[in-house]
């Protein structure tokens, strides 16, 4: 399955971005309200400058305490996030996420942000593929 198909199944809500100068406390509030695990950091909403995840915030809290909530997201974000394109396969994306130990990947086409996929999105897509393959094999065995 291609990333393009995963994005289509998610619907077209666009990508939620946050500006670099935003306070981490505001980012944490958005993450909690939207029930999401990461935000793409972008000045213009079109170019992924970084990504800020729940994990980034929790790690900073553990090291620096609650004062990290007064920092700006660009001080804490992962810069130059690993991105994929719509034409990448779900297996390739899953492999990069697993190897890099991250759960959110911006989707970029011609240098512009077009979506975001999570490890949950990719695993769900892969499970759907496996289910269809199983059904097809059962049909072949049963003679359908």
C-alpha cells in the first residue's frame, strides 16, 4: 500500500502545524485537545522545519522539569524530520519509523507538506493488506 492510499483513508483534514516561536505549553495543550501525538513545526504551514512529539515534551520534563513548558517549540523540536512522499510504500515508511524509533512522519511533495502519517496509520494499513491477502488465499484454496 502506498502512503497516498493511507492519506486518502484518513480524509483530508490537512496537516496541523505550529509556528516555531510558540510556547511548548501551548503545543502540549493542542496535543491534548486534539488527541494527537505530534505537531509539524512550520513557519508557513507548507515546509516541515521540525516536529514536536509528546515524547519530546516528556523527555524535556524529565530532564529540565516544568520550566521546559515556557520554552519555544523550536528549542525542543526534532529538526529536519525524516519525511516521505505519497509514492512511498507503507513497508518502507514502517521500516524507517521502526529504525529511527519515531512515530510521526510528514509527507512532502515538491518540498511542500501534504500530510502526516503515524505508525498507527501504517500498521492499520498493513493489517488491512494482510487481511485482504488472507481472504484471497482462502478463496483460492476453497476454489472461489
